[in-house]
């Protein structure tokens, strides 16, 4: 397995399973929404940049985020090659809310399948609630967590022989749910909506490769931590109160930054300089 980090995309490649076995992972930027119904209608306006490396040494990339924004995880397989994907957030399985092990539990279905599910908008905590992916708060009395939020990914490709059969497979409309979903995903317009479509597993456990496993981790840090690491504020502009008004969503004072110097119309500190990417 090889892992590459580009400006806004993590790419898993499994050459042992053939040239089709590639999975792209990106983090679109969206608004925060406390109401689950509001989250279903969210769309993205940009894709967050990934900085290579990690200050703590336990991640492959860092994403700096403002308090006013959220993200979801977007998975895409260019040739529709299927993947089993497990997601952990600070050591908790994002699907089950149990401890993240990186090993799929086929009894509890604690994973998603790509391309039958291509987005994960919320993750389950150990307490059982569903949260958006956001930066650690800059408003805590103890100060922001310098480590940030750790998002872990475990990726397992479909076995090469199973994929060969799938590529040759043809069916009439309405008789194969996997084909219908793949066709719908290919036709779906961008940007993708953030609704988490937890449809459950469709593949049998023996479909997945028993030994080919890829892993990666991404740290989400807030603007204060990012500035302490790089001397710069995040490259992209924050979302503002006006953006929330335009989308008929409530704006909370905690969506603003802890100020240092001047403020923007969204109540955040900014610098005219661009950040320098971290290196491994």
C-alpha cells in the first residue's frame, strides 16, 4: 500500500490489487449545524487543505480549521473499486461509538463501504451522540488542546478476484442493488450533500482482502494551535455570521475566534500571510 498527501486529498493505492484499487479521501468545508435535519441539507463551498506531517508525529497530515466551520469526510473510488473503511475519532469508532481497534467487526458492522457510501458527515462518540467534525474549541478555560482531534482511517480493498468478477458483472435495472448504487453515485452532482447515509454492509466478509490493510491519520487543529506551529493563520477565510444568515442557520458567539489583534467581520483574527506547510 502507498499513501500520498496532496494539497487537499489523501490517496490510498493498493498496486497488489491492480491499478483500479485507489481511494481518495478529502475534507469538504461546510457550516456547523446543531440540528440533524439542518445537517442533511448542507453543502460544501471548498475543500480544506492538508498540511503534510504532524507536530505530534502520530498523523500523516494536519487540517487547520476555524471555529465557524465544520467538515465531513468524502471518499471517492475513481474506478468504483470497493473498499471497507473504518474511521476512528480520538480513539472511538465513528460508527459504533466503541473503542477504535482498526479491525472490522463484521458482527456489529462498525465500518462503511465505498462506493456504496461516499460521505460521513457525523461521528458517534462514546456517549452515543452524533457530532460534526469541527476544530477543538479556542474558548475553553484550559486553553485549546495542542494535539487537536485525531481522525484515524483503516482501509481494506476488495479482493482482486472478487473485483474482477464485479467488473464483468452486468445486470438489468433494478435487479442488483450494488450496480444501482454505483450508477447513482457516478451520476450524483457535486458538491455532495453531507447527509450520513448509513445503509449498512452489502458485501460479505470474505469479499475483503484478508491481509492488505492501509492506515492513515489526520489531525484537525484550530487556528490558535496552527498559528503556534507555523506563525500564520489558516490560509482560507473563515465563515462569518453573514454566511449563516444566508443559509438560515443560527450563529453562536463560540463560532468566533479567541481574538489576537484585529478582527474580521466574522469576529476572527487574521493575518495577511500564508501558512507554511508542515513537513514530516
